[in-house]
C-alpha cells in the first residue's frame, strides 16, 4: 500500500489488520501483530532478530551468519506463508490460526526438501524418461502434496519450453486438505491458468495422477 501511495495512487497506507503502522513489506511480514504471532512459534530461532529494525535482506544475512541452512529455509518459507495468509485474510476473509500457518509453512519446506532430495537421488534414473516438449510447445509439470495429518494440501507447478528452460515455477498451499485426485486436479487447473496468464498457447499438461489425466 505504501508503494502504491508513493506512485500517486490514493489508498489507505495504514495496515488493514493491526491499524498501527503503514503497510510496508517489513511491517506485513515481520512487525504486524499477525506476523509476530506466527514468528513466535519459532522457538529455536537463531537469535532475537525479529525484534530488530532490519529489513528482509539484512535479516537473511543475520541468519546466514548465526544460523544454519535449515534456519534460512524456515525463514523464507514462513515469510512466504505469512504473506499468503495475510492476502487470504484481507481479500477473502479466510481466517487461519498462527499454529496452522506455522505448521503449513514448515510442512511445505519439508515437502520441498523431500522433493529435491528425491529428484537428486533419481536424477540419473529419470534423465532418460523426461523429454522436453516439441518445438514451439510448453510443458506444464504439476504435482500435489497431501499432509499425512491435519493441515493443508499443496501444489507445485513448473513450466518448461522446448529447450528445457524453465519459463515459470510456483508452489502454494491450498485452502484445506483435499483428496489426492482433487489436489492433482487443482494443480492442473492452476497450471493452465498460469500458462494463460503468461500468454502461452501451445501447452502440454503433465502430472503423475493417471486418474486425473
């Protein structure tokens, strides 16, 4: 909101959630009451850095120097989850507790790490199986993640061109836990929407759920 106001667009710059400060990036992700409630769940964080007045970049550098790679992954995963939850609350009136947001973000980080480890372990095996799309086409790879316990399902989307270059990639949690087929279907829907938004016409959708396809 602050950036829009600086560009001459007349909007209320006050945070719509806490009504205490201007809604900048640092406030939204770090110092807003909503954000603080979620960050307070990080019991073993590398220092009391959330009480500082640093920006996101400086905080990341602090974590690199004082924490671990896992701490850095948690920091960015939770920051993204806070931003997503904030938008859901403001624009869709979708309420989620701090515990749920924290749990979802940690699971998403673990899903991402597991997927990366699996991809690395099977890279040689699958190198012969995966092929880029025909020239002039774009391949949309989609996948869904289902929590084993309570939590939200998540989806991941990667769009490739015919030269095996990544055009776009996103991952996001869904509004709640869905069945496998529903999660895969939503992933395909989001993938198709992303391709449409990017102006891609010749596309191929690919997922690992034969029932959905």
